[in-house]
C-alpha cells in the first residue's frame, strides 16, 4: 500500500473525529490503532478505521454512540458503516474480543481497565462444554 492510501485514511480519521467534536489526539491514536490492525482484522479499511475511532474514544472517556459514528462516517465517506459489527466467521465475536487483537489495542492505549470496561459491553459468545 502506498503513502497516499495511508494519508487518505488519516484525513478521514481527522474529519470524522472533528465532526464528532473529539480531540485531535483521538484521531491520531485511532489512526495508529488502525495501522496496527490493518490486514489483521477482517474489516474493510474504512470500517476498521471507524471501529478504531469508537474503541479509542470509548477507552479515553470520550464516548460516542455507534449510531452517531455511523452517521458521521456516512457524511465523511459517502456510506454508512456498521461500527463494531460481529464477525460471523468467528463464532459471532467482534474483532476486539479475540485474544490476538487485545495486545495490539493495549500497545496503542495501555489501559487494561478501560479495555475491560469496553469488552464488558459485549457478552462473550457461548462456548461448548469442556472448553475454557
């Protein structure tokens, strides 16, 4: 991927955060998280960016609703985004619930308590008996 691709997504992060009246730092952290997760999460780049904005805003105490983020994304990108949707291929989990992605999130925002609070809003998928 070329630098223009990354620049476009950084600008989208800034535009979405500005429209949601979020601090500039949220746009920067969201972009950093997006870069760390790109190609590791089964989401399109714009959808993943919106997920990252939601996660960073939530974890830093600047919560915005999924619907307000989706509406803002539509204005900025031209299409409505389903923020933090479940991945049907992974037993109905969200990417943030997977063991391999939690350390990536914590590498950008090292606040386990904030991550645990965010994760508490998403019930864990049922497990089969005998699994831990």
